[in-house]
């Protein structure tokens, strides 16, 4: 499984934002006095809510949603990961919230998840934003 523990919150937030479709718009890169960088949302519009005009690309990337600490943002990236691959996301999240348990997920004949227990399920429901972000990264980086 991909290791994400070595990533800082800021690093993980940026990678997730890129996987979600955020980009940086570089305005007037040939004219120094009018040059700036701006975070652009997946729909193509500048994310003025997150910042606006920044002097460097690094500053603009700092404006991404805080998937690692904001519960609402972590649910946004969780939704994208579930859409991408439910089973990988559930496996990743369970391994993060119940690391010592030997729990195996699998799919039954009707696509139901089998092989889990109530403790693992409860732990997943109580996952922190950082755990959701890590599980989403594991899922989305493989897509």
C-alpha cells in the first residue's frame, strides 16, 4: 500500500487538489509587473474564495482546500475517491483506522463488502479528515 505518512498536510493537500483537478493559472507570464499566479478550480474558474492573485506558484498552491484538517473538504475528496473505486477506498481507510487488525475486505457475489467487523466499520465512520485524505490519496493516485 502506498505510504502517505511521510507527507505533510500541505503536501498531501496539494497532491489531492491536483488529483481533484485544480491547476495554477499563470497570468501575463511575459510581463513582470502584471504577472501573478492563481489557483484554478476543477471547473476552470479561478478560486478567488481560496486566495486570489499570488506572487509565486507555491503561494497559489497553498490556497488549495485543507483536506487533511477540514471535515467538509475531507468529505469532498472522499466522495471523489468512492466514485473512483469504492473497494480500494474502503480497504485503504480501514487499514488506516484499524492498522493492527487482520481484516480482509472482499466482494461477495452481489458486490456487497464481506469480511469486515463492527469495530472496523465503527472506526471508519469515525475517521479523521487526515485519515480520509490519506485513503483518498491511495485510491486516486492509482487511477
